[in-house]
């Protein structure tokens, strides 16, 4: 079969022939229709301890040999993955896709949607509260801005480094205000947008942006960190955290049944509230281009059509 193969850690994918997965007890063989790519793929953290060569893990939608249309996350049986004509996935990670949900929505509400909803729910947004989304221009950030509003936020501010992508969020009416990071004084810029202070911060980047955001919060604020794109190590002045709560949340280790229930909730919320996000689709033979776009930061969900 044709597959997008990573030959060693730190390398980009190569399209080549790869062994077809063989069925086994406890796993489902899937013919892949559409594959999704995310920041976790190009960062390679999930490949720690993985054998090489391996297929890009990703997530996808396809059909089982019985004809069921299904979504599967990035837990394909090693060394297989979504970016191939076929993959093998543990049965508990294979979820039937509703007929009225297209491939792109099913994929986007998987890892990115779950990664936005669960931390926001943990933060416990109260009606009318002031919410900041750090890393707002990524797929997760775009979804989080809309979910924060659905969960009761009175005002939602998006912050990121890309000014044009932020302006698109503001022009579409998704964010009440935006803050372009990377200026002379990010803390002051965030304070200026915070009014009396942020009550909730969904931090998708960590590093200096998170430290600056802390300075724009008020007593009782909840800061939930879910990503480390701006740095994993911080030099925190504990005074900035007084009367506030800082949590680091991971969503991927929850039981499959719980993650599936969250995914189905997100699909309903996406239809009911018309959640939108930017998307760029590629052909399978354009996989190296898709990978390069993800590395550069696409501010959009990237997918590829594996089987037309």
C-alpha cells in the first residue's frame, strides 16, 4: 500500500510502499478515506519510543471491511497510521460517524475539539466571565473561542503572534478583541484588553505568553495550560499566582468511551452552534506540502484525501 512514512526521528514524511496491516484480534482494519494532521504529529512527541520506519499517526475517517464509516484517532497499532491507504486501530478507538457529519468535521472535533472543550469545562466558566485564549489562531484555539462563548463567557479575547490570522477571527465575529503577541510589552497589551482582568485563561502555548497573561488576570482566575509551543520551562514569580489557580491538563489519557462521548457531544454542539474553523485540504500525493504547512503553522486544520 502507499503510505506517508517517517524513516527516523526528526525527519519529514516520504510517500512509499509500506506493508499492508494484517487483521488481528482486538483491532479493526480500516480503509482510510481522509487523514488529518496536527501539531502533535510534526512535533513528534507521540513517537517517543516508537519503532521506525512508521506511518504518520494522525487521525482519520475511513471504512471498515464491513462497510462502516468510522472515525479513529492517533492510536493506530504501531507502526501504522492514518496517512496510508489502510490502517489498524484498536476496536475501542473506532467510532461510527453520523451520516450528517462530513469527514473534515469528524476529524477536527476529535483531537482538537476535545483538547479545547475538556480544559474549558474544567476551568468552570461562569456566566459573563472574561476569557482569554492563548494560541487563538490554531485549530484548537479557533474552536476554543467559540466554545468559551457557548459555555457562558461574556467576553472572549484571542491572542497569538500572527496579526492577519487574528484579524480574521475578529472580522468573523469570533473574538470580541484580539492581541498580537511578540511586541515590545505583551503584558501591557494583554492588560489593556483584559478590562478588569481575565477570569479564565486557556493557555495553548505556555512560555512567556502564559507568564504575561497571568499579569492580566484577576483574583480567582483559573489558568489552564494545554500546550508548550512557546516553551516548556517558565520562571514564575509566585506573586503573580496568588489567589489564582494554574493547572496543566492532558486529555488524551482518558478512557476511550469517555473520549468518544465528548467527541459526540462536540459534533452536536458544532451543528447546533455552527462552529467554524479554517481548513486546508490536500491530495495524498501532496503529503510533503501538507507536512511543511503544518510545520510552518497553518492556522487551519490540515487534511488529505487518501481515497477519492
